[in-house]
């Protein structure tokens, strides 16, 4: 009986954690797209498109984490997904906006 209760409790906690992670990723995608809109002076359509890209990347990363128990394979998949971000952003951003995005990204990476 105790094992059943413990299992159900664990299941409930994992379900809540998964839901929280989903909400967290949606908030992060929204925060990133809003920050980009503000710093690059984008329009609402561009912000919405960037949000959609960020959510798609998140879903792709979740799938990659579940795809293999081999950590090296997962890391390689995650890196491939992350490397696609700039090319997806390039479709949404105008040439001058994309150049400014790349400059800001480069400066941010230098700081860390």
C-alpha cells in the first residue's frame, strides 16, 4: 500500500513538474521575443514569429532529450537544434535587424 501511495505521489509531482516546465518555457519564449522586440524595435508580427520559433526549438529540444539514453547523442542533437536558431531568426528579421541581433549576441557571449 505504501509503495502504491509513494508511486502515485511521485507521478503527481512529476506531472506538476512537467507542467511547470511547459509554463516556464512559454514564459521564457515570451520574454526572449519581447526583449528582442524592445531592443531591436521589432513589430508585433516579428515578435509573434520569434515566440513561435523559440517554442518550436523548445519542443525540438524536449524530443531530443527523450530520443536517446546516450548523453553524447543528446548533446549533439541539442547543439544542432541550437545552431538552427540564427537561421530561423534570419527569416523573420530584416537585414539590419539581424546584423544588430548578431552583434548583441556576440557581445553577450563575450561577457560570459
